[in-house]
């Protein structure tokens, strides 16, 4: 038997065999009841969820499994939480290759291990052929925050500095290139990676990180706009300061895309107190996941709630949220 | 605009509008960052996840939203945990009616309110028409356990008593009837309901609840078999003691189904110390979600790891786990 049957989602013998053969060795499922039981310290809990429907399932430098683990790790991390436990829920299309499922589960196991989190509970559903697209994965996650960490767009203030932790647009461009049959030498890889270790060093370096997000769908444009609107400030970034790989620039020119709107799966935007910006940048650049960190802008008084980009030639343009979906199913 | 577009999953303006119009009024999303931040007491955390792919989405007495909330509430409850917070992640097919999404979200809001839990974080993805089937929903949940609660199949012992909290098979039969265009007078309703209040009273009544599960996919046969295998004991149930609605009996006869394998979404199986069985039954029958509770069997020494049903005529048959999937997409 090399393909998923409806019975693999039936709750009975086939499902038990699938779980025991593929999920138990890869994850930390413990007693296999319907809930994982975990010991926790008192404090603030961070709780998040994300479903992943990326197409194609496998791409340069990762797959849907890598994304599903790193995405949830990062959602917890950018709140300032230490990610601890993940769930993994699969919706699989009948006929899906068990060998592909196995590869994805293996990726999740490796990604969890790399991020230092445990996958402790899960679920498997199977739908008829044609009623899903290969496999969809949901990961929820819980993490803990120190009592002294409080990151919120309401803390953004005038003269704060905007930092990005790496080159923008690599993940979205990688998926887009894959879909269009384009390849690069060297290959353009997804930026999917866990940010918890980088964030830990940032929090140790500065108590003045006011805002932190990972700009996935909608790209850094949408994330910055969210920060501007929530804080009622103006965020001004300079185009020539944005770290962008040549391949991404080329692809954007070719396909008419704006890198500000392209999804990232392993970078973060931080808006921080000006006095801490240089030491934070130094710490971030020393970390393997922050080597290309850069200061890209600052917070101004007006126009309120706006994001402005200063172009290389000194012109200015207003950046709005993504209004359509330029790259569906990017994650 | 009355239908879901790909852009509703793009992370930008359309998605923000969808969230603000439909999800914010119905759920407890707080600051709308990617993770919810919650204050917790020290102790044992229960963490669970379930995806829901039921077809049809709407059925007698409930819909996919009701199931998604109650299912996760129940997974936490049968571990002995008090369910507190849920996540809600939607995978929506392009073209899905926004009015249907709105009904489902409303159901989730009501179900959460009824169960006393909060939906605190969420996610929305949209896939192209034909790449999903309407909507799939994942709910993950966190709850807390008292330090003195420990429910585990390893605690099952000889002469323990098996209790079921209500009529079996109603949910599965309701879905099956709906799919086959059959209707009953009065209508056969899903049994989907939250079990946390019932479990709370059970835990207050007895410290000797050894095993507790909600028998969803695979029915009570599969749940009892899991208990028998994990404990290495024999579970013997008597067919004539099983509470089954006449409509479910009739439908099972008509379609050739065994009610032991039909999914339930609002009953639980408890295996408890014999000395506490009668007082537990009394407490359970007083609760609106346990009115039809019944003692259905007992735990024997041998044959080890087996579930035996004694038929009304005194014959015996061995019950195995569900080996195929008699009712795909029941939840």
C-alpha cells in the first residue's frame, strides 16, 4: 500500500497503523490520548495557529512541513514568547503518496528539532480524491513569555528605528519561480527558518523593542502598514536600504511584482528605540539567521497611519496593504 | 461581494476586512497579533488539535462550526482538563458563500459561549475553486488540569465498570441520513455538545475514574478496543444495555451498519471503579448532557486486550477496531 486511503482517516486500524509507523517515530506524542498533557510554569502563555496550503508542496530549500513548523515557531517568537509545543493536523487527499507524506513528516521532525520545540499532539483526516490538493497542514503552538516582555504596536514612538532581519522576498520568489518553471544558479532558496534563537538574543540585548512581526503573506508592506495604523504614526523606509537578493530583484522585474508585497517565511521586522538600534543590529548580524539585518527606516509624526517609501532617486510613494492576492497559496 | 475570493486569504486588505467584519465580532481575538497572550496558573496544561472536514457542512442540529468547537472542548474534557482557549483556522474554497461562512462563524461563537471557552486566535487561507470542499476548520485547544486528576488506560483494573453518557451513534446516523436524503419525524439530530460541564460534575463525584474518552470516529468499538489494548484487560459489554435511539437502530438495519462503529460527537465512555459506579451514574443522569447515561459492561481478566460483546440472546462476539472507513468525513 503506497497511497493514502479514506480509511486512513477513519479513526480505526488503518489510522492507528499510519500514526504508529509515521508520526510516532517523528514526533513527541507521548501517551497518544487526544490531548497532550504538559507541565507549565505560571506566567503568560502565547497561543497561535496557522494552516498551510502552499503549492507546490516541495520547493527549493524546504517543503510544506518545514513551513508549518517554522511558521508557528515564528508567530510565537515575534510576540517575544519562547515556543515550546506544537500540534500537527493533516488533511490529506485520498490517493496521496505515503512516501511524500513520509518526507513531509520527516521535514517537520527535523524543523522541530532545529527550533527546539516538540510536536506533542496531532490529527489526521482524509478527504476524497479531488476534495483537497495533496495535503494541508495546520500547526498550532504554545509558548511562554517572560513577565517583562511586552511588544505592542502601541509602544511605537517617533524617531524609532525600523530593522529587517534579512533579505526580503526570498520565500515568495522561490515559490513563484518553482511554479513558473524558472531556476537560478545558484538556486533561489526559501528563507523558511526558525527565528526563536535570533529573537532570544535580541530580547537579551534590548528592552526597547516596541514592535516585532514576521512579514509573511502581504510582505513587509502589509506588516509595516499594520504597525503604522495601530500606532497612528508614519513609517518611512528607504528603498535603497532594503536588502534584496539579485535573483529576487530579477524575478520581480520579470514578473512585474513588488518585493515589498512578497511573502517571507524567515525574517522579521522590528521597530526599536533609536538608542538601541546599533547594538541590536550588531547582535542580529552575528546570528546566522540575521546576517543580512539592516536598518531600513524610521518612525515619523506624520502623515499618521501611513507608510512612505523613499525611492533611490529621492521620490516618495505611499505604501498600502496588499489589496488583492498577487501570489495565492504561498504558505 | 457575496463569495470568497483568493484575495481573502492573501494577508492584505480583503483579509483584514473579512476578519474585522466576521471574526472579530464573533470571537475573542484581543489585540489581533499573530499569537494570543493569555495569563496562566502553574500546573498541567492540556493541548489538543482537530481538523474538521465533515460533509455536508450543515446538518440536523448543527454544522461544521458546532462540531469544531465541541470536538476540541471534548478532547480536552475527557482528559479531565478544564477547556479554556481555542484557536480557529479556516481553509476556504474560492467561491464559497460568505453568508455560509457567516452562519458557521456564528455557530462557533454560540458553541464557544455555551461551553464557556474563548476563541482567541485564528487563521484564514483560501485555495482555488476545486482544491478544497467548501470549508475545512481546524480548532486547537488548551485547558488546565488539577494536579490531582490523572486519567489513564493504565489505571483500568479488573471489575471496573463501563459507563456511556448517552445514546450511541446519533451523530454518524444523522450525517448518513442527510447524505442519503432520508429524514425522520421527529428529526434525528446530531449529538454534538460540550462535555466539560458533565465531566466537571463527574470529577467532583469520584476520584476513581480510570479511563475517559469521547468515541468519535471509529465509534465506541474502537475506543473500547484502545482501552483494552492499552490496559491489557478484557472489556465485556452487553448489547441489550446499550442506549440506542430507535431511529439509529432503524437506519443501521437499513444501511447495514453496526452502531458500535458509528461516530458520536457528544457522548463519553468512562471506565470507573465499581464502588463509585452507581453514584456516578446518578450524577450523570441528572445532567442534561448525561440523561441517558447507562452502565454497559465491566472489565474482566481475560482474554487480554480484547473487547467482547454479549448479544441479547447470550451469544458472544469479538469486537475489533474499525478496519475500513464506513462513514468518511463524519467530522
